[in-house]
C-alpha cells in the first residue's frame, strides 16, 4: 500500500534490455516494434508482469509509448511526465517526444523507411488506436505486422514477474446495492435492444461491477483481471485464473455464471459463430476482433455496455460515498491541521507530507489502498500538473510558498479524490487573488442547475470564467468520473473543453477541480468530488433541473481567500460548505483539531 518514491527504477533498464529486444526483433524479421503503455486489459495502473514500457525503458508513468527500431528508439509522454521521463530514461538511447502532438503516428510517418516491417502485439492495442497507426504506416510505406509472441515478451523471458493471482472476493450487497443477477439482466436487456446476442467484457472495472466482485491484481484499484461473455438473457461465462477463485465465489456468482479459465476463452469465442457480438473498440484489444471475426461471429462495435450503468451510482453506493468521504475528510482535516500548526515552524518536504497524510488515512482502520499515488508539489513543483515526488525531485516547502496536495483513498464503501492547496507562511497577494479565482470556478460548478441532456462540456466554462476574465486558464479537464470502490478515473462522463456526447445523469460522481499554474513558481488546484442529483422543479421554473451534491468534506485554506473578490452568493455558499465540514467532520477528530476547525471553517467576512 505504501507509496514509493524512488522513481528512477534501474537507470540501466534501457541499455540492458533494448539489445535483448532488438535481438528478438531480428529473429522475427522486424525492423521495429511498438511498445504501448497499455496491457491486455487497457489498465491505467499495471501489474508488474504487464508493465512492458517500464521494463523496456525505465519510465514508470501511467501514460506513454515507445518505438524501438534497429538503430534508434523514441519514447512518447504527455506534459505530466516531462520531468519524470528525463529522470528515468537514458536519453542517449531514447529520443523523448510528445505523446499528444503527433505521437507515435507522426513518428511512423517521419522516422521510418519505406519497406520496413514494424511489429505490434494485437493484444496490446485497441482497434481504434491501431487504425490510426496503420493509416500512418501506410503513408510511410511501412508494414505493420502482428506478432505473437511479441519480441519484448520473448526478451523478458523467465525474468518476467508472474501474472497476479490475488483472490477474487464478493463485494457485498451492503456496498453494491444491486444483485449481480439484476445487473446482468438489465445489461442483457440492453444488448437485446441493440440487436446483440452477447457482449465480450474485458475491462476489469466492468467485470468487478457486473459480478459484484473485487480483486487485487492492479495497484491502487481493487480490480480482478479476467474476461467475460455476457449473453442477452443475463447468463454469463467468467474467465478467471483458478488460483484467484476463492471457495465462496462459485456460490456467490450463482448458477447463471459459468466459471472458466483464461485458456478456455479462445474456444468460447469460436462458439459465438453466427452470433452478433458487441465489443468496445476503445476498451478491448484488436485480438478479440480478429478472433471473433475469424470464428464467423458478426462483431458489433459499441461502448462497453456496463460503462454507463456503472457510472450511475445507486442509492446504496451514494450513501457509501458519503460515509467514505466523511471518514476520509477527517483524515485529511487532521493532516491540514498539522500543516497549519506544527509544520509551519518546520515546513515538510513533499515526501514527508505524503507519508504523514497516508498515516492519517491508515489510522481510520478502513483504508484498503490509496486510489492513486499522492501528488505533492511544493512551490514550483506544484506548477507541474500531476507531478509526483521522487527522491531525486523532492523539494521542501518554504515560507511564502504554496503546497499542492492531490490525494485519494480506497475504502469498501467508496473511492475518494481531493486536492487542497495550502499556504506555507504568508502568501502573496497574487497567490491570494489567483486562488480566489480558482475557488470562484469551483463554487460556480458546485451550485449550477441544469436540465436533462446536458453534457459536462457544456458546464466546463463555468469553472473557468473567473480565470478567463483575468487572462488566465488551465490546460487540463475540469472533471472526471470516479468509481465506487473501483478506479479513481472512470468514464464515460467528464467535464472538459473537449466535446462530449455523454449527458450527465443522476448518480454520476464527477470531480470538480479547476486550477491555475504559474510555471516556475507555484500551482493551485481545488478539487472536490460531487454527484449528480435527481431533477427537481425550481419555483417559478418550467423544467426540472439536476444539480450537484458535494461529497468531499475538508477545509479550504481561508488564508488564501481574497474575500473582496467573492460576491454575496459565493460567500454564503462557502460558509455553508464550511459549516457542513464542521458539522460532519468535527465530531470525528481530536479536540485540538476540532478547535482549529472552528477558525478554519469560520464565516468569510465581506
């Protein structure tokens, strides 16, 4: 569970492993090989056995890719990882390139030669991603060649860690709120309505949700790695490593679910001959499409049928989220009290702050894991969006600076994700002004009312308007979905500038996290989780409107608020929020913390 900070892994990874990969490439007649970050299940966080990009390059970020050629290599990362990749990867061996601007496709067009054969593993690329790569390869006159086994796995050989075999356990109805049989029937009815006979489910989060189980194959998310075939009548076949199957699991799954092994999956796909089978082209690898097509099934491309119902939390899940956030809020408030008192005399470094916060969460007695590695950015490191401290980059907070802490936890009843920005010493007026502009955006998004059919992209500007009016902005989304004791990043809903076709629906949990980042100086982000409420009539209105209820409960640093920039409605809203924090969290914390909260949650003077 403990977060580690030595992100340099082994700086000799590239020099040691790339020659082995190139030797295996030569044996397969390849001029190059594509190394995505994604594994066979498109996981965000990977088991050690599937972290191929890290083994080949030394880079351990959650997004990236590499191309290894006979005489050169390149690694691709986005803006979150520009520091980390230079810290971890041998730049004499790998050229560092941007993952978003052009990415692998642009590299295939510009850095390969006509007639070359570039290998790829169809288990590691979704059809959507593969189509873009094939189009780029065609422009360059390059052959993209499927290979199995792939040269990286051959080079890794017996040194590769074993696949995880964490027990798959029931997720009780007290937390799930709906029987698996009911979910399977509901999703099966949806398949029938789309003209599908069955769906292949490969996303671990969907398997966990659909069968009301949880696992431990993936760090930071309680996910079981496996596959399933769901039939339109609600029956299913679930493919799990037998070592994961606990004694109580067969009875928990019931008679309509047949437990099988991953080795049985290829045959099961051939038995779908003549059937119309739904597969998510963004979530499932190209291998499934090829296997089903080869078996004579009619493949229907469509969204994972579990994604939308999983995102719309039921009443039990929402109540669990409230309890989880109240518990987590107490741990975070104890940490904020420590920062505001003891730590002011001797400010902590980033790693000390991360460890102290995790210790408070562990003291709840309910913590199962972090929901992601804590982001702690002191001073200029806070301006690096999604920066994560390492032993090498670790910075101590200093008087007159800001400390940004973005963290979260996994509890049986809910998943949390919260960001607070705290002043160390006396903040500057500029810091207070820009913090307040970010706060205005957070408040605006928390209080908005909106009709059915509204997407997150329609609301995104509310979080930015105050910043825009001062010529400021931030370059990340404003909100992502969050699971219920599942992944901290969950679709299909989001709040961002990017267009979205998925309307917000009651029960969806989303983050509300506007920010501002001054390069080389400091970063500000205020993040609460909130869920979409049922539509209600507004007095004098003509249409019922949905809204948000905030789940996160922790003080917002009043020392950073310029009250003159808040209007009366905003002050009342913030005061009401802090009153709720005091009411719910106050009784859970020690007396000295509760006394500090009285001041930290006091009303904002006009």
